[in-house]
C-alpha cells in the first residue's frame, strides 16, 4: 500500500468516527413559523453523512423546501453540529385571484405556505401576472398610505395582463 492510499484510508477512518456523527442543528434567525418539531420531521430524516461528509448545498436546499423558509445558510460547527441561519418569508399580502392560497412576501416573492400557520388573515389581496409581483407590491406600497389617510385601506390591488389597474378598499369603494 502506498503512502497516498494509507493517508486516504486514515482520513476516511477518522471522518467516520462516532465523535463526528451529526449530533444536532443550531438554528438562528428570526424564526417564527419553523419549530423544532417541523425540523425533526422534515429535515433530520433526509440528512446523510457525518460532519465531514454531509453535503451543505443539499442540506441548504432541504431547508429551503420548508414552506416558510425564504433563505437558508448552512455551516459546519466543529466537531459534530450544523449551524443554519434561516430567513423566513414575511407575508404582506395574499397573491392571485380570490381563493388562491399563495402569499406575497416583503420582497415581492410569491410563496405557498400552510395557511393554517398564518397568524393573520387581514392581509390585502394583490393580483397580477406572477412575473409582475414586485411591481404590484411597489405600487401597493406607494399608494397604501394615501388610502389609509382617507380612511379607506386597500383590500384589493389588481394589475390586469393588459396593464390596467383596479383598486378596491376594505369599505367596498
């Protein structure tokens, strides 16, 4: 056996020692919708490998598949933990036609959470072509204060596919 092969086998043996088996995950960030039960049920069964062999890119993608997770950053924490910083979606409006269960976050991104976990259902409904969600949110943010000042907060702001706008207030105007 050559020196290179011996070195490779030694590294492989060390990486598989029980001390380097993943023992836990530390989650940071302003996390309200994602809890320990959700993580244990959805993340832990899908993780494979040890501290040295776990695929951080794949682990990040697994975290980002959670309904409320917008971004996840995954790092190793020596000797046997992962540290994950989660940024959750912050819903500002319902998105799409009435009955559509999608939400729009504060960045104008459309996402599909479990609506049973939504803390408020008093959000306005914004609508338009999906690729125009950022523009619709910007217009809403620009005009909302004026409508509130008149005592008429916006309930619906809609951009048609042909570019026309429609506004309905909570009082029906």
